[in-house]
């Protein structure tokens, strides 16, 4: 299952996980906005969806005040990072677990001191972890049943789909794998929305008692309203719980939003936490570059998402590993190339760069000029393989050939991919024995 980062069963079931390659270890594209749990909870509360009482804090003192205001003996403090597996995570200062049961305001302050400003490492964050910028202190609720509910966009039906299971509050991906019959899903017609009949069927699939079924159905309708009015791509509640006194509560929430609708949702976008995102991906977006880090060592600079995926596939075919997905768009410019190279070269593991440009909208000679200027300006030490094809390709080849720079130029994609993989291996071997290598043309 191709599930990483903040992604969950919902995205997988509806094929909404937008991966950037079909081969190798993949990371999900992060173009849709995700919010912290406390921000998502605030939206749910606005729409009348029942949630546990509580509030967020960004300092230990604030956490103490929130706990005092709750006035309860049983509370929970949760580290706010955009990653799953918080409860089983470990902070960089040694604290085990990003979700803690507490019984007093003093405990809230103590745990907040140990969480805030520290990185939480979970199975989804990788070794780098993610910075905890806030904590969420809530009343502890005692539940008799935990279910799973999500509303998301489904590419197959080209509309919303509701996914539900009576087995929530756990690794829902495992449920889908081991007991797929426990997963209930139903498409929603955007013209009619969630009818009473659909809401009731979903509520019954949650496995709640008869006393809580109607409230669960009402909650389903409210959640769909959130999904629709907030331009959401995903509304996931795990768990959606029935308490011992038969109330229905959204105990945890993950909301994702369509970035194309940002102009319609200014408040939602004002809640974006860039500390949870990759700095290079943020920088790339400023220049209109679609950039996603991967796990390999061959930097890729391509125009067009389809060609970018094909480029990564052919690198894999010849034994290489792409270090990134980078689409500089159909209108690639010299400035875009310069910025892209700067981002690629910030990654120390990159051992070669593969430039693959099809000059349809843009002219290859202009791309060549930008590539030459960037190479001269940045004093690049790793080998560069450029495969240019399209308008004015002959002039582009002439410019590169006469530049005197160590740019290996090709028009055939297979030859270029083979060469960049070979050069990458040479550089990797040299680095393993701590020596530098220099390339001269022709080989």
C-alpha cells in the first residue's frame, strides 16, 4: 500500500494518494494543505460536530491554564505534529510518546515543556522528526466503541465517497488488509449530497448502539457539510467514538484541503504550519516548481509531470535511484533552471543531475543558454547529463558543445539515462573511499 506521511486509509481506498512515480520507494506529493488536529477540531466545532472539550497551547504556561480551565482529573495532552503514530513516537530529548494522560495542570505544564520546541520522531516522520509547535490539552473521554469515518474525493467515481468501519482507533490500514469486509464505502452524488438514507446506512456500519445511531447519522451529515463548504479533499475521523453515556464524539480529526481553492478559504490557509513541511519544497513552490524529495541520488530536472515520471522510471530501469521529482513546467526558463539547480544541489547525497527537457513551448537553445549560465555561475562539481529534444535542438547541442563545460549532452533518452546512472555510480564509489573525481569531455 502506498501510504506515507499524513496519508491514511482514506486516500488509499479512493486512489487519492497522489504519488509521483510508479517505481521504487515513493513519497506522496504534499500539495494539499493539512491542518493540525486542534485546527481541524475547531472547524468541526464550528459545524456542530461534537468534540472533546479542550484547547491548544504554544507555551507550557498556556498548557497549564488550559488544564486549569478544563477543571478535570482526567485529561490528555497531545503533541501537535503533522504525522501519524504520535502516541508511539519519541522526542529528540528522549521523551517517549507524543500523547500523554494527565491528571493535573502541573502535569500539563511539565509535559508541554518536554514537547514544545522539540522534534517528535514517528514511523511516518523518518529520522529527522517533526517540530512540535503546539500541544492540545483535552478532556479525557471514556468510550465503549471506536469507529472510523472518512469522506474524501474518489477518482474512480469522480466525486465524494464515504468510508466507514466499526474497527477504528487503530491501524486502519491493517484492518483494510486483514479484514476488508469490515470496511464500508458508499459514493455520494454531489447533486443530492448525503441523504438521510445514506447517513443512516453509514451510521449503522459504524457499529454503534441503537441509542447513538441517530446522532452518528447527524454527525455524518455535518461532516459532509464541512467537506463541501470548506473545499476539503479529506475529512478523516479516527476514532469516531461512542462514549459510555451514548454520546458520539470525534476524538481525532485529519482534514485536508484543495490548494486550488485557497482563494476561497483564506482563514483555513492562514492556519498552514510551514514548520511541518520540507523547506526545499516550500522554496521550490515560490518559483512555480513542483518539487518532491525522494530517496535516491540522481537529481532530476524535467519539464512536464508526465515526462518527469517517465524520467524517474527510466532511471530506475537502468539501475539508478531518482533523488527527487521536479517539474519546472511547460514554460521552463533560465531563471527556473537556476533556482532548480540551487534546490537540487542543497541535497548532499546527489551524485549526478539529469536534465530532461522537451522543447515544445520553450526553445531548446534558450534552455541550453540557461543551463550553461547556471553551470558557470554555480561551479557545479557533480556530472550533468542533459537530454534536450524539440525546437532548435541542433542549436542547443552546438551551444553546449562549444561551452567548454562538462555537460554530457544527448538527444536519445535511453542513452542519456544510461550515462547518468553510470556517472552516478562512479561518483558514489569515489565518495565511499573519500576521493574526488573529475570528468573530462569526451570520455
